[in-house]
C-alpha cells in the first residue's frame, strides 16, 4: 500500500503562519471498506468465539459417541451445555475488556486471559453440575476433550485475530471516521496523537497548525476568522464527523475561542491531552467524590490482591515444607557434621514497608555476619564451606525461608531481600530502590528468573535487578507469581551456579 505525504493547501494570508495540511481523501478511503470499524471487528470476534466454542463442544460430543457407540448420544444436552459455556466465556471476557482492540493485539495477555477464564469456567460449571447432581449427564471423556479441543481452538483463533488486528491497526485500516485536527504548532509532530487517531478509527482529513504567539493573543478569533470560516466550509463539504484539539491545556482562552468559532458545526469536539498532561493521564483515573484524580502511584496491592497472594504463599509454603522435609533434615545433619556452628543462619533484612526481620537460611559459611558491615559472597569465597558451596549451587540453602513465608515476613515471590547494611547503601545511590519495599520480599523474584541472581559485582547489575523488581510490583498478578515459581523450579533443576 502506498502512503502519500500530506499535500499543503495554499492559504489566503501567509503572514498568519498557519500551516494547513490536507490528505487525499479519495486515496485514504481505499484503505479499508467503510464498514470496517473497531466496534464491528470487536463484535465479530465475539461471534467467532461463540461459534468456535459451540462447534467444539458439539463436535467433541458427536465425535466421541459416534466412535465409541455408533450413535449421536445426548447431542441436544451437549449443544445446550456448549451454548452455556460460550455465553459465560464471552461475558467473563467482556468484563476483563478482552474484546477491546488494544487487548486483542496483546497476545501474551490474551493467551493468559483465555487460559485462566476457560479453566475457571470449566471448574465452576463442573462444580455446579456436581452440586445439582446432573454431572452424570456428561461423559468424562467428552468433557475433557471439549476442554482441550476448545482451548486449543480458541488459542489458535486468538493468535490469528491478534496478528490480523495488529496489521490492520498498523496500516490504518480502521480509519473511517472523517476528522479535523487543530493543533498548536509543533505538537502534531511531537505527539503520538496523530498516529494513534489514524490507527484507531479516525481519518484526519485536515490538520491546521496555529503558532503559539497567535494562540496567546486575546484577539485570536478576529485574527483567524478567515481561516476558521474556510475550515468550517471544508467540514460541511466533506461531512466531517469529529474535530480534535491538540493544544496545550494551559491555553484556556485559546481553547474557549476555538470552541466558540466551531459552535456552528454539529460535530463533537475532543480535547486531546498535550504531552505533559498525557504523561499523567496514562495512570488510572480514580474518583474521589466529584473530583477525578490520576493515581500517580498505586497502593502496593489491594486487600483482595494481598489475600490472593497470601493464600498462594500459605498453600505453596506448606506444600513445599511437606515435600522438602526429608531434604531439609539431611541438609541439617550434613551441616552439623561437616563444620562447627549452628544449622540455621539468621540475618537482619528489610521487608514490607522497610520493617526489619530475621531471615532464615541454611548456614553455608564459616562466619555469621550481621551488622553495619557485611561482605557479599563472591566466586571461590574462602568463607564458604564445602557443603555450603553445593547448597548455594542447588539453592537448597534458601529452603528455611519457607518458615519466613509462613510467619508472614516474606512471600514466595517478590524482590529478594538484601542485608540491612547493603540495603542502606543502595537506598542512597539508587533513586527508586526504596520502592522495592512496597511488597513483601520473596524467596524468588522476577529479577532472579531473568538472570539477575547472586553476586552483584557492579552498580549497573544492581540497577537492573531493581528495574526488574519495580516492573514486578507494577505488573503483579497471581498468574505472574505462578509463572515465576514454575520458571524458578526449572532453573533450579538446571543447577545454575549461584554464589
């Protein structure tokens, strides 16, 4: 597809320093059919989802019974059940805004949402069927095949839909709404607004840029009256549907004047955030009475999120202690037999909100440092005992921290807690370091599964670790915790070297 550069349109008075840009409407119209709008695409994906679920459920039922018994079985029951699953899946996805264009193109998020929603839905419906004593109506083989085939079909379809939608957004295929943009000189090129509007349903027929000195003038309307009259005539002639204003929000007089000039046009006028305002509006908007505020820094976790995370911690730590109890017992005996000193090493660390606590680890060194000066463990560190080197290599020395998790000082997943002495040092030289304390520290974390483990020889390595920790805090989800735990298990079994 050939993209045309904007073609300047001559203006009556060059001294006004207004640059008007007109795009060839006939060429732009050829970008996509007139019916191809975001809402149509979103609803089409809903319909396809529903159809695939119903076909998968009905097909698994008919196929299984035809193979095993030569009959169609209870086809009507499975058709009704498939329709019920489809309706509930779509409703749950809508609640999670899974059919918004920006979320459709986010394939990792879409896959996670589809997997969790599909699994939760099957679990809930099976529990209801069991409670109501109607589970005998459904064959176990058919139900399992419906779950697997339906999930695989949905994931394959989601991948296709994401790729097609991303390509359509990139090429401006949804740009069918005719629009005008009135912008402060320079903002149209420095802001992403123009590209974003073009991708998400608006075809900018004209862009009129006004110099800052004209916008600051109290006589703005009289100075630009001919230009606005020309623009209004253009809007009528080309059936413009929207007008966008990209002007610094501090120019209240200019915005009011332009609104006054455009009041004769029966079209909506949108005020686009300027670059400074847009930076803050990216944060969630929170209602506080009649006032809306941008939440520049979210609370560490909501009480629901804390409850979910704590439930995972209690269940996971209890299970891990049960599974690894023999390993921990043997480890304790080996430590006691091979070197003098206690089995467990306790050291002061900082946890949630910067509160101090004592972390538990199997002792791997001949020293028990805990104070204002602590030396990090290094490669070939002479302080490490022979058994301690193996414990560090396999991460078995971290297992006693499961007790910290049960006590509530730590979580299974979170930023790794550093010794109090190192904590104080890094807080002074790394600006965002203190934000790590917005969640409980963890036995493993996002930084660790991405390679930032063990000794941090340089400040840059510690900064990278902090960046990953902050990303984890800002993007926390139960699914992310499970993903980190699974990845940690695989990395641990590979016996990667850690000092």
